[in-house]
């Protein structure tokens, strides 16, 4: 993992996760990246908000990454 990557634990103990859940999912529906086959998020924060929301709903652990094809952020399963 690169040092610049930040990992939120999403287990209810990370203060930033609590903030993300408080913010809720991004208000705007995201577009779809045909290359990655994933929903596009304009900012890493938006992607994290969606991840927090999905994981609160029982999704497996997720992480964000920047897609070089669409220049947006996607979610993928955490390693
Ligand atoms: Zn993409």
C-alpha cells in the first residue's frame, strides 16, 4: 500500500468513519465508468461516503482508488 493511501477501518471505531456516515451518501447519483464497470465518484470523499454507506448496510470491506481512464474515483473490495 502506498503511504498516501488512507484506510478507514469501517468497524465503528474510526472517527472518520463516523463522520462519513453522518454525511451520508453523496447527493448526486454518480455516472458509470464503462472501462472499470463501476460507479464514478468525482472526489475521493464522495467515494468514501458511498463506501461507508454500503458497509453500514452490510457490504464487504471496500476501499477507494483513482481510475486513470475516467479520472474519477471507484470502489473496490479491500484486500
Ligand atoms: Zn473509471
